[in-house]
C-alpha cells in the first residue's frame, strides 16, 4: 500500500532533484515519514521504509543520505512557490529561530512567506553563532531571494526590532523592497528641518503618532526618507513601525501579519514536525533537513487547500479558528497516507 503512495510522489520530485532512484526514494520516504510520524528523528523515520529490510539497515540508509546528499535550497524555494501557486506579490517575514542540542546552539535566520492561509519557510541561513544576525547575513539572504523572484514579487518585508540598522534599511530601499520594520522605543528620528525626536518622549502623552525622516546613521536623502507610525498596545507598550511605503498607517497594519512567522516556527517545532528532535548539528546536513521540513510544511498546506477549497475554517466562540490551516492540512495528509495512499490529492504535484 505504501508503495502506491511513493510512486506518484517520486514522479513529482524527480524533475526537481537530480538524485539516483535510491536517493530519490529515500527523499520520498523522509517526506512521508515527517508528515506521518511528526518527527525528524532518524531512528523513528527508519521505520517508514517499505519492504523487509532490517531497521538498522534503513537507519544507516538515512544516515548516508544526510552524509552525501545536499538538497539545493533555491530549487526547493521555487518548488514551494509553484506548489502553493504564489505568483502574486506576497508578504515576507524575517526572523530567527533557535534551540539547543546539548551545549550547542542551533541558530537559523529564516525568510518565510506569510499569507492569509499559508505560512511557509522559504529560505534560511544557518548562523555560526548565538544571538542576532549581522547586516551582511540578512543582505545575502535577500539577494538570494531577489535573484530567484525579483523585487516585484514582494508586497512587503516584515521584521521585528532585531532587524534594524541604517545599512540594512538603505539596502532594502536601494533594491526597491517595500518593508515594515518595528523600531525600539528609545530610537530617534531626524526630521527634514534637522530636529531629532525620540519616539518614547513624543508618545508620553499621546497614544498615536506619525513622522517622516531618517533614523540615526542613514543618509538624509529624499530617497531614504522613512515613514513612521506608532501607537500604544497592551497598556503602555509602544508599537513603532518604520516603512518605505507611502502610507505609514498601512505599514503599521501590515506589520501585524509578521506574527505568521512565529506560527511557522511552531509548525516546524512542537506543534507540528518537532524539528528540535534532530541530533544533527553539521550545518550542511541541517540545511538538507530544513529543505525537507519546508517541503513537508508546504505539502500539508496543499492538502488543507484541497480539503477546504475556498471555505473558511470555522471559528469558535472565542473568535479563533478551531484549527490552523497547517493542522487542517497535516491531519488530512496523515489520514491519506495511512488510509488512502493512492489519493492523488495528497501528492506534491503543482
């Protein structure tokens, strides 16, 4: 029965990944195992192989896959966009996720697509240190994106207070990447008349405010001028967002969608595929694992679309959805794998 699921899945993967038949079958088994077992632990995934081979043999087969196979992240990114039919301009979110394996930090800078339904990791950089990313690392990640999809494919880039800096924002403006990035309360803005205003002091007696100008370190040219909108949230906390969009209020509203990347991390971790179960620490092997996780998440979202069509997921009395789109798709996918392995609705075909 499992073989009947693998066959069409292999047909889908073969045009995108230049692998031998044995390696391609291992890739397909890994994808099925990630969804069905909700784990990246290789010992558990080894039980997903069809046939009579011993568990130890299958486990070594998986180890050799990660030792010798390097899945191209750019190819995977194109496939993800194709699978989800996301040709229109889209919101991107940038953030980090991290966890510890023993005393070692695993720190990943992730660029994700966040739409009303889909929240999928698209590209990433494995950082070789704990803590924040450097401007050069962010720029390199965005340059990869631009080479593949172009700036016209971006509705806006959303990022939290960690992702500020004059050089970074000037790079985004120079490359025509619209953005909405949260600022820190103690930052200052330089107005056109040269005055410096601190956001915290300006909002001491007000709940909202808008300004135009430049952050510290930015060249005060018309092309670099930012629009900033701020409001109070959760009592006394300030939400301050700088944007390159013409309408500062729109940037503030778009920023609320940044939360989608936190859902991406939850789907990849305890709420979904449990990526923190891995014992892999080698950066190249981890990069391959992240491709697999991104494809599995995308597969789940495709299944959610097949199940729900244009229908919205029902809301409960408290106003939240009874299930996320990811969980709806993952539940359907697992059911198809177990009970309907020839149901082509569950296959990765675009």
